[in-house]
C-alpha cells in the first residue's frame, strides 16, 4: 500500500476532500435518521450514534484495504463501515434487519456492521471481545506471511474487560500486525472514564508492553486522525507488531436509543460537545481555507439527501427474514465418514491405549492437512506435550509454527482459534482449551461467541476449531481437576460435543472432528488415558461419524445408555448381573452427545422396555435429563418402568478419595439402580 506522508487542509487534493465530506455528510444523515425508524416501528431498535467520532471513523475506513486487511468494527462504527465501502442501502438493511442485510440477514442486533466478502467481520455485542479474534486473524496473516494488517475498533470503556488485556498482551508477545483503535468519548454508557481507569488516557495503561506502539490523536479532527491511522497501519505492517491508536472523541448524543444522557450530563457538557461537532468543524475549515465554497458544500448535502431517500426506498422493499430459515447455519455439514459409516471396524491389530490413539491421530491429521495448528498450555516444552503428554512429539515433527504454547489465558486460546480460522476456511485449529476441563470456565465468553458465530453471520464465518478437554474424575484431583462439564456446554446450540470411551472411538472421532468445518468439543476421560480396559485395535484410517451411538453389549431385559468413564462400569455391571441372575442387559455407548443418536436410543428402548441412563456428570441438570425427556416424549408407550438415572451427587467433587467415591458414580451404585429397574 502507498502511504501518503501527511494530510492537511492545504495539502489534501480537492477531489479527496469532496469524497470525505460526502461520506461524513451521508453518515451523519443516516446517524440522525436511524431513530426515526424505531419511532415508526420499522426497526433499528438498537442504534448507537457515532456523532463526535467522525474524524477517527472516516480515517479508519479510508486506511483499511479490503484486499489485504481485516476489519473488526464495533457497534458505534457506522461511519467506519461506510468509509470502508459499505453503502447507505446496506447500512439501512442492517438497521431494519432485512433478509438481505450483508452483516447477518437480520439475525444479529442492528448497528452491528459487516461485509464478509470485503473482510469486514461480523462481531458480537459482547463489547471488546473481538480484540482476541482480531489477534487470531493477525496471527494467521503473520504465519502465512501475507500482506495486510488487522484493525480492531472499540470504545475506551471496553478496554476494562480482561479479555482485551489478554488480546493486547498476546499480540505484543507474538508481535502481531494488529491495530487496536480506542475511540475515547469519555463514557461507558453513563459510567464516566474516571470510574474505568486511573489513567486519563486508557492506552497509557499499556505503555510498559514490549513490541507495542501507542499513538494518540484527535479523533474529532479528520487530518490528525488520518495521519495517525496511516502511521499506525504502516508501523504494524512494516514492523510486524501491534499498535494502539487512542482517539480523543466526544459523544454528542446518548449512548444509544435506549439511553437518556440528560440524566447524567449537565447543560454545560451538552453544549460543549455540540461545539466540538467534527462535521461542523470540517465544513468551516473547508470554507475558511478556500478549499470548497458554501455552494459546493450545499450541493453535496443535496446529493446526500437524494441518496438517503433512494436507499431508504430500496431497503424498505427488501424481503424480511423467513421464519423457516432459523435452522440454517446452526452447524455446518460435518466431514463424511464414508469408509466407516457406522463407526465400527473389524481390525485385529495390537491394541493401543487411549492416549496413543489421540497422539497418533493428531500426528496423522497434521500430516494430512498442512494447514492444521495446535496450541494450548504446556504444549511445547522439550519432550512435554500437554499436562498429560497427549501431544508428545508434535512440535518436534511439525515445528513451532504449527505447534506452540499459549499463555495461561483460556479466553485468548479460544478467541485466537476463532480468529485464525476466519483467515482461511482450509485452516483447522486444535486447542487444549484448558489443561483440565474444569479450568475451561475463563474461556466461556469466547466459547459462547464461537458457538453462534456461524448462525449470527448468516453462514459467512465458521470457527473450524476442535477443543480438546481432559474431563472427569477418578484420579483424586478434587475441584478444578475432576469435574465433568458437558451438561453445561450442551446447552449452547452451534457446537458438537463428543465423548469417547475407547481408544478406537477416540481416534475416529478426533479425525472426524478435525476434518469437519465448525466447532467441536472433544471430551477426553483422562482416567482412561492409560487404562488397559479402554485399549483397542485401531485401523490407521478409522473414522467415526458424529451422532452415531455404538452398542457395546447386546441385551433384551434392560438398556443402559452411557458414555465416557461410566461406559466401562456399565459393561462390568451388565456382565455381573447376567452371571448372577441371567438377566440380559444392553449397553449403548452414545459416543456423541451433540448431535445425539436419537434413533439408536429409541431402538434400544423398544427392544428392552427398561432404561437406565448413566453418566459421570451430576444427575441434577445433567445431560441424562435430556436423554430421559427424549425417551418420555418419543417412546413412553414402550416403557415398563420409569427411566432411572445414575450420576454424580449435586455437590462439587471432593479431593479426598473417600469423598470422591461418595460423590461420583461407581459400579456399586449402577448395580443397585439396574437391579431395582429389573425388579420394578
């Protein structure tokens, strides 16, 4: 990109000045008109006016290069989006949530601007969280040695969020070409800046960071903003390191159309911000310095009125979203496991342990697709590969560019995974979302973000991420080392959750997860990593499709539906009961929770007429409740007894082995429940 050295009222050519004035006038016309749509019950129920941010937003959009750069705007970035090329009709379509809205097709909140084909990304309403996703996209630019930079824009108050610090820390540590733009208008809704940070300039909180440049500018002034953004982009691209641009702005109106700023701003302040109107200042400068006449300015204003009128008419005639479309883009189609459509094989080679299956499959998939990456905590230290050594030898074979450590910042691990796959759909990322599943909670904000990315963007962006989580107990780990979390994770649409019990299923499901588009949580029962009972023969190319359960033991008198650690307990119980009483018990290993193999569940219910659901997670609000409800709704008439559940007690998991045994399910508890059902 060619970088002009400096912009000023005298040195900028007239054609450019007219273009800028047109953009600023058009943006302001739409900014002022937006509340009227709500008053007329047409839409735009959320609008955050940008007036007072005009200089920095014009500059950000003008410096952005849609061919090489990526832009993550926030909800106040209307002029940024327009300056980057989004037209007035597209802005109104977004505001009134039409089906042809480029950002989301009416699925996402108004004032969340995007144009995917130009790398203007759809971001969520969770303020500032896109900084981490932007850092991930910048990581991809750097690793693939591509041209361009990433721009991430936000208000100054969102910088108080911890994940923003994680993003800037990570970007400075990795030296990523990302420009973080802080548009400082002094308020977070009604909360003044002094209640957010001790520094008057929030960017100065980061002055001690290495490999990070901080630039301050007057965000109300077009030329100061333009020069600052040009310098920031140039520095980020040429030096391959992040830049913060802090732009001093004013907020001329309320935070949004649901806010009343007169309740917390006095008349003096209201008059002050109006005096500093950037558009008014720009107009006065153009006339004062003889660059444009008042007639020329008036002509542009008339052109803008006509353009707004035309765009308004076009947008109103656009179709509304189809209610039948709500199921589109929840999850993309997975990789088709054609060689093993049922996820069953007849291989008789030497059995391999669960941990060997994971390690060998990871390596095989990294050889299969050179655009596969792995990171997490403890991933790449000499001979260590994760806390349990599942990824042992990965970095030695595939190098630090593809296998590397992440900070102890689970949200950053997840957010950058999402961002990196946005760069190119062929990229597949595997992360250890946390060293233990219990530690995944700090990542939940970015996990939730990733679950609805595909749906929210109307199919434009999909995080191709496999999240590996070492889950469950029976290791004497106690809190944060022994709990199961799949019940909580399964409440979110937009993610697959798999939970293998044997080595072959671990290999087959991991292969399918990595090769599939979309987000998958891969739960690993860590107590089985080296357990002989989980070892199996495994074909080199084994694949297990999502949503396909496996009958581990045929039976006719009782069905036990299970997964994970408890699968082996259920098999033990079934064998003992048959030896003792002759009762025949079928054990169905779900393998996949989302999607769930409802057909296999119903088949086994119809076959035995009695059902016991067993899992390691808590019974109360656990995943077994969903299985039970499904059976009651779809197969009630086949039941000869109530569906029973066995799982953990509704307490945290204790550290002392005596406490752990009292809390977690075991063969004895399963045996009692099974006998009660058989005798019902």
